[in-house]
C-alpha cells in the first residue's frame, strides 16, 4: 500500500453535491436527497414523519439482537483504547467468520488516544509502527525515525470508524467487565468469557445491594484495559485475586526505548484463554511506561528524540494480540476444546 499523503493544508470541498452512499436497508421509496437539494429550500423543508415508539424500537430491537448474537462470541476484547481498537481492526478484517465483541467501560471509546502527551494534540509513532497508519489510512508527517499524526483524534476516529463498520464486530460501550468467567482445565483454570454490567451500575455497587451482572461466553478474551487506575489493569488484578498469578510486577518509571519493545514482545496469553496487551501488560511484567522525561522533551529537537508519549507499541501490541488470538483460537478449534 502506498503511504497516505503527508499532512497538507485542508482541501476545499469540491462540491456539496457528492452523492452520499445509500444506506443499506433504506425503505419507503422516497427520493434520496442530496444536501444541495436542501440549500435555499428551508421554507418548504420537512423531516419525514416519525412516531416516538419507532425510534425506541429501532434502537432496542437492534441492541437486544446484538446482546443475543454476541452472548456467545468468538473473541471478547476488553477496552477500546488504542491497543484494543487495533486488535479489533486486525481480527475483524482478517477473520470475517469470527464474532468479536468489544466491551468498553466508558461512554466514549478511545481510551488515552484522543490526545498526545500532556494533553497536546499530536500523536507520535516510532517506526516501524507507521506501517499500521498506512494500513488504516491515517496521514502523517515523516520525521525520520518517527512519524507524527497531526492530531491523536485523527488516528482514533479513523480506526474507530473502520472497526465499527466491520459487520462481525460489536462495540458495547458504557459497559464494563466486572469479572471473568472461568472453567476448570488441565492448567488449573482457563478464562472462557466475561461478566459485564452497565458501567454506571457497576459504579454503584456500594450504595445498592445486588445488581447482578450479565455474561458473554467466549473461548478467548483479549484484555487491553490500560495501566492501573480506577478502571485500568482490570483483568490482571483479577488474576491475582484468583491466585492465577502471584503478584503484579507493577508499571515502572518512564523509559520509552525499553517500554515499547517490552510491551509488543510481551503481548501473549497470560493464562489459558486470556491474552493481555497494551499498558495493562506493563502491570504484569513490570514494564516501563513510555514517553520522554521533561528533560529529554526539552532537548528533543537537539537529540532527535521523539517527544512525549508514543503510541507505536499500542498498535503493534494490538496487532500481536490479534495474531496470538488467532493462533490460540485455531489451535483450540483443532483440539475441539472450544
Ligand atoms: O475505559 C478504558 C479505556 O478506554 C477501558 N477499560 C478499563 N477497564 C475496563 C473494564 N471494562 C471495560 N473493566 C475497561 N473497559 O480500557 C481502555 C484502555 O485504554 P488505554 O488507552 O488506557 O490503554 P491502551 O493500553 O490501549 O493504551 C495505553 C496508552 C498509554 S501509554 C501510557 C504511558 O506510558 O503512561 N499511558 C497511556 C494512556
């Protein structure tokens, strides 16, 4: 694939009359309008009529069908940050035969990838992670050893739009994973799905009793819930309380060069059925976080260091998580152990 053009001044929109793609399933036989048809016609403008219950049913029917469809998923991804979205993109695109559910605690998916370091706009990726940007179609400026996306939100919105259009991927946002489903196995225990709840409900377990959760069965879970925090590092902390791992290594101080390779190379199946990627992995392995120290940021232009946190490890960890997931999934399918 040829590289997308480097960031250039915005181009003038040629014409407002570009025909919109016709939405699948559009009904009623009415003429599909262009926005040019509306310009200057506001006095006679009218929306198509609707009854409130139609809106309600249009949403709920689809949502409950999705809950039904994905109650048995092939792969569940916990967390829709840069790592989880990258894994979902690769898996969903490569394997249209698999049902992939993404569970995201926040209303707004994207995790820490809406801004770069210290809430600045640009997103930095060290080479060779620029290959992922070309794959997804995100333009960047080439700075030699690293590339710069002019706004982190451009990466996040682009990958999200690609992931959400995949017919075999469903994002359940405002929904959190409250626990992992386990099964006895030769190795002691294997993870075989997730326990979910509305995030707002999960946040109120202390002031309401017994608000039971829901479940999704899946032979494989990829956890990318980020480093420790109110919601982060969820699965690996649960593995400790389940006594599946003795203790967490704990995320270490900041060292970009060490951190990025450690996260990518370490992305793996931690216990049977659970692959961990992204910054959640730093809590298992005691890996460093990424991003230069203030001192290095000040001298960045002189040393050609990449300033601020970098995201290359997150997308390549997502790529590796997807690769590991397919290997495990195909192996288990052959062993008929799903
Ligand atoms: O809302 C969380 C975020 O969108 C979501 N999440 C966390 N716990 C969850 C749970 N159920 C469902 N129990 C949950 N969702 O997981 C997402 C994690 O995104 P992230 O951007 O924090 O993690 P990442 O590993 O994809 O990217 C990390 C990027 C880096 S590096 C870094 C540093 O070096 O300090 N800091 C960040 C944010």
